């Protein structure tokens, strides 16, 4: 099942809604203080990581083949969320690099999963596109650290909204397919 890689549709939908909410709040309050951005980002990553971990632990031990990767992804998000909430006086540059690291690692995991599953599932491009978007976002953050707080806030906000919309679209595809993306049957060669 695709639950092995990305979780059930509810988990993906929760992550998408949390991303959109975080992005909208960042866009609506562009003059939010650094402390406010840290709290918003920390809450978003905690929800993201908790939903991934809940999917892993809700599924049976034998149902998830890539349990380690999902646990890593979930713990990464929870760890980054805790780090940002425990260290609210983080500097803007440090926060930027924390966000870039989190986005790059999560994006690489999603992109790798999409490539690995490209012949096995339908609509893997949504997963791959969300991974690619995360990697591009991380690179943009790293190469433009001096762009100014407003530009960075807008970049973070739009990334979160687009990423969230992609996750919501993926969750709707999962739900429509009965909770999991449909596996394509392997093609067997005809006996000669």
C-alpha cells in the first residue's frame, strides 16, 4: 500500500490544512515579529510530524515497509518544531537555515518516494512535485538570506500555501481511491 510511503489520506489532509493555515497566517501578517513566525512555524512542524508519526504507529508493524523513513521524517518535523518553540529568541538567519534544512530533507524524502513509486502508483507526480517544491524553496532560502524579512516571510507563506494545496490534492486522490493510491499490477511477460 502507499500508506508505506506517505500515510493515509487523513494524515496527508491534516498536513495540507496545517501548511495552508501556516502559509495564510504568514501572508496575512507579513509584519509579524520573528517570535510570531517562530511560534507559527513551530506549531506547523509539530502538527506535520505528529500526523506522520500517528500514521506510522496507527498502522500495524507489518503494514509499513519503510517505517524507518517515515519515523525519520516525523521525528525531523517534531524536532524542528520543538527546537523553534524552545528557542524562541532564535535569530532570523538561524531560523531561515532551520526552515531550509527541514524543507530540503522532507523534500528529498518525498521526491525519492515519488521516483521509487513512479511505476507502482497513480498520481505520484503530486508527491514528487511537493518534494521538488520543498527542495527549490530550501535552495531559495539559502541563496537569498539577506533579501529582507518581508521577502522571506512572503516566500515562506507562499511555499506553505502551495505545498499545503498539493498535499490536500494528494489526500483527495487518496480518499477517492479508497484511502490509498491504486497500485498498478505488475506486468508479467507472456510465456513464449
